[in-house]
């Protein structure tokens, strides 16, 4: 049974406690990373057989496999994948920005140059469920950014195949290469390169604790997007809501993972009690009941507050990955949101809409990092360089102040590098 709290009844650090981001997998992950770095494909094949039960002759998914998978899924599902890809592209296209240049009359040009990251590795989970949605959410912004090579890694099934829906999404998204490898070993392959898997410049995409720890350990050798923790939703709802709908939204999050967190914050004690009953009624209806029940009982919470303003304060304190504001006038509360990854407004925008079809990204800051983090975007797939041009006259205008600044910091070589350019002007 889910727990019901009164806001302020217990210390916030107790009320808002989350599942730990990492379990004690660091030493195991370090060993896997070192093995793959030294032994390349041989280590990948060995781990794939050990962890996924698949004995492979080759790691790379062939074009024929991709095409067969694409044809094997229904045309109806392909249409849904295309619609999702189009919506994601339409939303993220607004994030594309050019560089800029500032010019001044005395011959100064300052600017910023935007350059796509050349090679990007995309991790796509395929464990208790397949996630073609994650592939689209990562690949479409990368393509819009202009990345040169997109490399997907995903665990195979025991038969050595990759879920057809993932391959169909990859074909639609324009992925360049796909490899049958998952876990920490896949992150190692992307970070260091092997005989088959090219080394990339950045790794993005969510995964389990081993994947998250591996991304943490390879950071520096490559860039990463974020260290993703368990998924979470916080629903702000008043007494105008149908408790069966609110409960369904909470369970949609809970079925992800036993470590997922679903929280309802409401100013209605009656709604709190009704939702608690609905959760118990609906749980047995889920095929993934065991996962959802463990999530609800261990991490789920219902918090009763005095007002919706208090509810927004509570939400900002938790800084949820997903925030649903289920009221009749949700836009009146949008301005009160300070900390949230993705915001769903009104009673007809369930978080599932964002997972698949609406267009905004579903790779989001978790475990409170929405206080400083942002959703995955086109910006994650580009790098910014700045440039400076000064004419001789422009440098002469600032010479004295520039040299003084350097000398005050005790860096006389810096000052000399400026002054030497004008020695010929000395009488």
C-alpha cells in the first residue's frame, strides 16, 4: 500500500528520499572497462555470451537484418514511429542555432562558431522492455545537429537478434551503425574503440546501474550526456481529478522499474485516499504488476498539502524528472515551476505522451538534478568555439591597459607578447 504523508509532517530529507543512484558496482565496471580496452571484440563477445546468453559471430547488425526487422513490424507501427520521429524533429528543429559575429568599427571581430560533434554513441536499453522511443529521442536531435556518425549499441536477445522495433526505429532515424552489445562493455567499446566498434566523441542514452557507472568512469575519455537515475513522476492534482486517471498515471511510471518513483501531491485528502484505493485496484491489471508494486510500495508517496501553491513548493523541492500539473488552468501554475525536467500541463497530457509522441525529449534530468540540469537537446550534439580578430590599430588602442593587466598578475611574458608587436614604433 502506498504511503500518505502530510506536507511538513516529517523532515523533507525523509519525505523526499530517493533510491540510490548507484549500487556498489564500481569495481566490477572498472574491471569490464579495462578488459574491453585491452581485449577489444574478444571481450565484447565473451561478455555478450555471459550476460545476454547470445553467442555471436559478429557484433555489427547487417543491413539485411535491419531491413528484415523493418519489414517484420506492422505498417501501422511503422507509421507511429514515423509520426514520433516527425514530431521530435519538429520540436527540436527550433533548438538549432547558428553562430554569431560581433564587429566593431576599429577592426575587431568577435564570434562563436557552432560545430557538430563528429561521432556520437547512443546506448539503447533492451532489458525488461525494448525502447525504440529512446533511440528516436537520441538520434533525431543528433541528426538535426549534423553529427557525422551515429553509432547505436543495444543488448541482443539470447537468439542473437535485436528487437525489431529498435531496428525499425534506427532505419527511420538514419543511424549509421548498430552493434549487438550492451551493459558496461558497450560503454567501454564506445569510449575506447575495438576492432569492430569505432571510438566516439560523446556517449548519450540511459541504462541500468552498470551502464550509468560505466559512463561515469569513462567521462573525460569521452563526453557523456548525464548520469541517469531511476525514472520518476510527480503529479500535482486537485479534487476535480478522476482518481482512476491519476492512479493510472502513477502506475505508468511505476512499471518502468522497481526503483522508479511516483509521487502525488494534492490539496484534497479525499483524492489522496481515493487514489490509494485505485492503485490497489489497478495494480493486478498490469502485466508488469510485480515491478509496479515494488516501485509503488518502496518509493511511491502521496503528499497532502494545504494549497496548490504549497504543492508547487513541494514540487520545486523535489525537482522531478516529469511533472504533471493536473488542474483546469495549468498555465496559471507554469510560471511557478522552478525545477522540473519535463512539464505536462492539464488533465489530458499524461507523461506517456512525452515518452513517445509529443516531440519534446524524454531523456531528462533525474534524482533532483532538474535543479541545474536540462532535457537532452540539439545543444548536446554540438560544440561551441569562440574566435577573436583584432586589427593592428585595434590592438594598439588597448595595448597599455592589456599590458598593465598582465603585469599586475605577474605574467610579464603576456605583457611582452603584446608590447613586442609595437617595438618598431618606438622612437
